[in-house]
C-alpha cells in the first residue's frame, strides 16, 4: 500500500497531465492534517526524493548537505547544474518542501540563480541524479 501511495503521489505531482489540479488538492489536504501526520508525510516524501540521489552515488558535497539537513522535513536536498555555457557550476541546493512541490509540478526542474556566475534562472535544480545533464558534470 505504501508503494502504491508513493507511486501515485510521484506520478500525479511530478509526471501526470493533471498536475495542477492534483497539486491543489494534495496541498489543501496536507495542510488540513494534524501537525504530526503532516510531518510524517513530508518526511516520507523527503526520504523518497532524496533516496533517488543515493541510487546514483551522489557527490560528497550532496551527502554533506543531506546529513546537515536530514532532520528537517521542510528541507529537501537536491542537485543542480548551471546551463550558462561560460559556467560549469554544479552543486547541491537545499529547497523548502512547499517551494519544491509548488514549482516542480509545472516542469521537470526548478530554476534558480547560479551562485557562481550570478546568472538569473540559469541554475537547473533536479530531484534526481539520473538526468544526463547532471551525470555529465559529475564525470
């Protein structure tokens, strides 16, 4: 049952065609839960998302950020790459759970400003290391 719930949430929040409707229902339901239940669900999702990184042997800097934020269900440790051709930055980034859920439902990555080259929206943040754009940087 747990696996079915995780797959349903992943599919509808991150990959489904009706993400917007599902997102609104999901967040409304989550916010109506008791604090303990809400934290448990957020921790489950945080663990599921961050476990995607472990499958691809994350870089040390990601693991350090992960350990530093492991006990906060409101923080998800992700990884990103700068798409600015003059910048080759790639590093972990900590994102607020609600910001992640709100932004990821409309696209496959989050956009942030690059800390290295300071280019607006050039830093693409992903919820897994399986993307070729990231793996190429890590080699």
